[in-house]
């Protein structure tokens, strides 16, 4: 079909022109997001969108916002964070220092959630959190630590369900329709550009959290990402995935054992 050919050519053009590699992302998901970008950028065809982004880097940055889906919330799936608090944190206490990788951090909601949890468990001061994403706009927003006030009710409920020990309002100040999270939470965070499709391992870590990212990859790219996580994790390190993600059929299924299967938390064998 012509639109399938156009889509492949667009993704190849993005790789050749900007070195962003979407070639092993899920086809159906990519197609849907490209259609949305076409409407937003007023391009009648995918070929027209390709011509536009090849000659206009600003248009490519607009397209990138559709391709990377910067959607998240704080303490998303509270059971995951409760399991981290109860099952993983006691073991993290045995390390003299911690390196944690939040892969595909989007606009930072999970990073701040983890920082709050580590702070309450007395681990933040000896932790270094690497928060990575391929979208520079998302990373910039994450580094600012500013979120919409309208989301705070959901965030607060999630925090309480995840075993939060304080008033959630202790961690932010509100003004107008925005909230600014305490800069103490990002003091030990490094925000950096990193692609699971093209880049390599950059640090040995004790915990990798990559949630609701692999669902957008095909099997080949899922295995590449899981290989990076495996190589990054120290002996008996921990891996957290999203609620709809699994290791069961991956090339790395035998390299990890479930620690809290229901919450998709695994431990390197």
C-alpha cells in the first residue's frame, strides 16, 4: 500500500537526517501518531510531511512530540511504587551508593516520584538518578519540575496509595495553575539524551525503571533495550517494567527472575 511505503520512507528519512531511529517501533502505533502529526502540520500526505521535516528542523521537532508520546503521571500504578518501597528498598539499603536509571523518562513524573520515595526511605542522598529520553523538549520540562495544578488530585491519590509517608503538598509549591517541585528532589538527578534504539550502556546501575516504553517497540527493539538494561544492571540488580509489559517471550526471559510478578519487578539472575 502506498501509505505503508510512505511511512517507511519517512522513518528512514528521519534516521538519515536527524539520527533518530524509529525503524523498529510498532508499525500500527507509528502510523496513528504520524496521522495526528499530519493534521497538526497541515500535510495532506505522509510524503508531504517528509518533505516538510527534511527541510524544516522546527517541523521535525513538532513531529517528534507526536512520535515520543510525552504522557505520564506521578506514582502511576501506585502498586508498583508500593512494591518498590516494600520489596526492593530494603535490598537497596545494602548498597553503599546507588545508581538508578529511569529510561524513557518523558516529562519527569516518574523521576520525581522515585526521588520522593527514595527521600522518604533515607536513600536519596546516596543515590544518583539518570533520567534519559530522546525528546529534548520533554527533558527540558522534566528538569524544570513544573507540572499542571489540575493533575495534583490524581498525583496525591497515587502517592497515598503507594505508601507515601507525608503530606504530598510538602514536596511542592503552587502558584496560579502550576506547581513547582522542591529542587532538593532533583539535586542528584542527571537528565540526559539517550536512545534505546541507537545508544549503548553508560553506567552500572542497581535499579532500572523503564515503564510503558517497550509497548511501542517491535520485538527486535524490545530485545535490544532489555539487553542494555541487563548489561547496565549490577549482579542481582532490579528491573521495573510497565503494567502491560513482560519478559516472557523476550531473548532475556531466562536472564531475570520475577521478584514481584504482578507489578512487573524483576531481578537479574
